[in-house]
DNA sequence: CAAAAAACATACTAATCAGTATTGTTTTTT
DNA sequence: AAAAAACAATACTGATTAGTATGTTTTTTG
C-alpha cells in the first residue's frame, strides 16, 4: 500500500471518530487522548495530521458537518417536480426513515453551533458554521424561487423568511428529539410542516387550470 | 445582616454567575475556578453550597433555565383574548423587543440540552430539561384548547403537534441567531409564524355559519 | 541499496481540572 | 462569656488536559 493512501486513511479515521464523539458528547467533553485511544493511534499520529484541536474540529466541520447538511438536505432539492411534494418527501424520509441520521443525537449543525459558537481563540469556526447555514438557506431560496417560476408556489411568498423558517423548525425539532420520550414527535412535526406548506400554495382564486397544484392533501 | 441572608446571597451569586457563564460558553468549557474567580469567592464557599459540579448545574437548571421559559413563554399564556393575537404579541415582544433575553446567546433551554444531554454520571439532568419542555408543551396545548373552546381556533387542529411545532421553530430560530449576521432574522421569523398561525384559524365556511366541513387530512 | 523524507510512536511537560482536608472567622446559641 | 454551629478561606491532591520533543519505523527517491 502506498504511503499516500495510508496517510489519507489515518487522517480519515481520526476525522470520522472525532466527528462521532464530538457530535455525541461535545467538543470540550472529548479529549484527544480519548479519540486516539478509540482508533488505536497515538499523539504522534494526531499532531502529524492536525496542528491543534481547533484545526482538527475545523476539518471535521468542513468534511463531515457540512456534508451531512449537503447530502441530506441540499442535494435532494435538485429533484424536479412539485416543490411541496419534494420537500414533504425529503423531510419525511430523513426524519422518519433514514436510520443513518441517528436522530437521538440531534442535528450535527446545531450541536456544533452550540458547542463552538463562543470559543475563545476562534479560528473562524463560527464563520464556517454560518456558511453551512447560508448555503442551505440559499439552496432553499432558489428551490422556492424555481417553484414560483414553475407556477407551483404562490408568487407572493417571501422566499428568504420561508427558507429560514423551514430550517429553524427542522433544527429545532431535531434538538427536542434529544430530550423527549415522545416517539411520534417527527410524525407530529410532519403534520404541522405540511400545514405550513399549505400557506405557500397558490390561492384558489388564482388557480386556473394549473396542473401542478394539488387539492388539500 | 443575618446569617441566613448572607448564605442565600452567596448561593445566589454563584448560581447567577454560573448560569451566565455556562449558558454562554458551555458546561465543560467553564471551570469552577473560573466561576469563583469571577465572583470573588473560593472553593470553600462553592463546595459548602454545592456538593459537586453536577448538583450545581442541576440547581441552575431548576432555578434559572426553567424560570427563563416560565416567565417569558409560559406565564404570558394566561392572558385572555384572541389566542393568535396573544401568541403573536408574545413572540414579537420576546424576540424583537426584550433586550434582557440577550438573543446572541441563543436559547438557554437548547444550550443546556446540547451541553448536557449525553453526560455520563447523569444525575437526572436530561429528565429535568425534558420536564421544562413538557411543561411548556402542556401549557401551549391547554392554551390552544382554550382557544378552541372559546371559538377562536379551528376545532380540528392537533394541539399537541401544533405546540411542539411552535416550540421547535422558536428554539430553532434562536439557535440560528447565534451564527447568522442577518439582523432581521427574528422579523422574518415573525412573518412566517403568523402565516403558520393562519392555519389554526377557523375556516371561512364555518365562520359564515356553514355547518358542513371537510377534514383537512 | 543508501540517504532522505514521510508517517507514526513514546515519553514527557506545564497547566488546569474537580474535589478534599484543614483551618480560620463570623454568627448564633447556650 | 463560652460553646457550638454556620460559613467561607487556604492549601493541597491526583487525575486529566493540550501540546511538545524526540525517537523509531516505513516508504520514497537518487
């Protein structure tokens, strides 16, 4: 095995375990010793790949937290069709079906925001997390805009505040899942999210033979 | 000054500074030494009042986090009138006017949930936070129920999921406020929250005395 | 193959952590 | 006024922390 591959594997092993542990227990609760013990490596390996703990978590945010939002909540927005169907299906899949999201741990984005938002010696961690949020928001805004252009959504909706509201609600419900014993909390959430999506529809008065619109679910 | 008063002041001083620092930087990021230095006390004082750090944060949750939710978001629900007006005014006041809530720090409830949800040697901290959430939820459910009984809200709404959705959205938006530079994020939020509240209103058909109705789902 | 560089291991340090043991100082009670 | 109790300060401990300095092994390169 070539050196380059081995190096990348070692680095990735540290990143993956670090993400898992920090997302579960928090940045300050997890020591570097714990991480290297878990993967069977040593300080030498860790500090060869990362200059300090801050740069380590910075890499984790770039390579894992960002990816979690991108692959799960941004990329699916490229699908074509009725935007309300797409959004409903997307959140339904991610919250109720996708076991890989390990919902008992909440949302990684919110977890890392809470963990790192007031760090001293901040190497720009806040900015990185803000950018993930911004990307998600812009993707949703464009998605909603396409829905309006395609004649599926009410052209009077405010795309920015709608996008922010959707993100806030899903991040919020994933946080509450961490403490509640209500197993149906995501099912309940989908119910109300659909109600909210109804406010994005084209009013009946304007509905004149629009093929994409669907009557009350 | 009597001994009892002095004791209570010392205790309260520790609780207040602990709440402030832990809510800002996190439970694991703040040491007991930091807290006592900030208030000019010593370890002797701290450990006379609290047996350990866990019981300390337990007291903070009981006496400060719980109170933040109660006084700001639960007690105002006792007001009488149109429930949608009351809720709209309440959130508008708390998010856009009340400077004491120091919104750059996010929501204490979410902050503490994220900080303590996966503690080892958990002295029941999760349970305490869950109870705050439950109290808030039940208070909202009862509030919505009174709105239905009073003929102000659609009697077909699901009060539980509606309550959960409102809490999730406001906790979510307060979390996003921590990283965003968008100063108007709470204004935008109020806009969409009002849209959501529209889904709780009594349908026009019923308002006009029409006895017929159709289920929304 | 040998020298050089890369990738990781070992052993340490100084600082900080939660918590304890002891002592000192007020207040209250007797 | 003496004794007791309450409250807080001082000085410590062992464990853990992030980070460093220096080895050792493996791979690449001339």
